[in-house]
C-alpha cells in the first residue's frame, strides 16, 4: 500500500538547504500553487512533485540568475513535467522555455528557442536524499596492492 506524504513549509525549507520562508511564500504565489484552494488558519501542504518543482526554481534562481518576477509560467510548466509519469533515468537534462511552452527532454528534440537547461536527475537525487529514498554513495579508491596497502 502506498503512503501519501505531504510536507509543510518547514519541511520544504529544510529540503532545499534551509531557504527562508518568505522565498517559498513568493514561489507559492506563482502558478500552479496560487490556484490551489487554501483554508483559513491551516498550513499549506506540499507533495513530492511540489518539492521537486521548488528545487528546480531554486536552481534557476541561484545557479542561472533568474529573478522570481521573470519566471512567469515557468513553475507551472516545470510542475506539469514533474507530475507526468515517466521512467527515471541517470541522465535527465530538460529544456525549460523562457516563454510559454512545454518542458521537455533535451535529447528528444533540438533547442530552437531561448530558455534554460536543467539537470533534473540531480534535482531528483537532492530531494530523494532528503527524503531518505536514496542512500548517499561515494567512490572508494581502488587499492591495487592489497598486501602493502599502496595504490
């Protein structure tokens, strides 16, 4: 049986490396999040797809220098891509169009309009690590001479 997990604002902020609540609140005012009904005196709840969408928005801002005010329909397009069923792969570079458009895999189609390319596999791994779904792995040095301990 599948357990549906939901996350609070505090959880999302922790998953994204301790971002402040006002930054998350600003993203929550963008589509598709602003279209969700809210109840008075009740905390917003987010799903894993929302966490992944927020992770991509954080990368767009922090790594690529995109301002929140210039995002427009980008969050909705990213969220639609994240929620669509697909097989996860080790390499998943996606193209996010600057203007209205559909987020798609880079290898499926050439890039003919302005936009951004994001490593979605890296974003998925970051969220999965926070959720404890993927154990952290690291590469160990290869020891060629076991008896002497030299490499």
